[in-house]
C-alpha cells in the first residue's frame, strides 16, 4: 500500500486526534456546570490549557538541549574540517563556542520560561476562538435543521414537485429565523 500523500497526516495522527477529541469531550462533559449550551466552562478551559501547556515542557527542554549540542558539535567540527592543519586553533574555537553556548543557556531558559508563563493565562485577544465556536454552532444547527426539515417533508405535505420544495424551503427559512437566533 503506498504511503499517504504529503498533505495528509499519517494514520497514527488521525487516531491521536480522535483520542484527543474523545478525551476532550469527556472532560468537558465531566466538568459541565451551569453554562448555557454551547458555552465552555471557563474553569475547565483554563485548567485544560495549563495541563496541555505542561505537556510541551519536556519536548521544549529536549529541543533546547539538542539545539545547543548541535551548535557546539557543528561549530567545532566545521572548523576542524575546514582547517585541519590548525588543530590547536580548532580546539580554541570549540572552547570559545562551548563557553558562548554555556553563557546563553540561562538566557534561553529564561525566555522559554517567560513564554510558558505567558501561555499559562489562556486569555484570547483575538476573535478566532469565538468565530470558530459560532461556525461550529451554525454547522450543528444547520445539520439538525436539515434533519427536521427532511422529516417534516417526508410525510406532512401533500404537495409534490416544485411546490413541495418551495414549502420545505419556506419552512426551513421560518425555522432558521425563529430558532437561529439562539445559536
């Protein structure tokens, strides 16, 4: 079987996304409070974001260490490869580079920690989240409305053809106007 095209995630990614979605839905239902339907419990959102943020700490620390190790290795080996006739100078360059990296580790750690602290407050300053919530609500409302309209059209009207379609469209518009304001 050929591998999936590059634009599609690998199958394991799909399973991970499904597991994440299932877990997220269960947690949302478990912490459901007195919020209106469709609104997320802010306490849940805050704690969920902090938990997911902490999941990134170890990979970020690993990546930071790998970057510093790579800078040291490439810097030292590059000079050795370019100027093999100067081994003492190559050792001096490697020592200076290692010292520079060691001096900058605390700076990088501070910046990473500042980024984590900033992300611990899941305040959203753009409308992307609310726009996405509205989009999902509208999609769900349209699906539910289509089911109701289809069920209403299958047995309630004695009209046929274009007249039946026109009646269903009028019914759908009526439902959308009167119920849509709630979603």
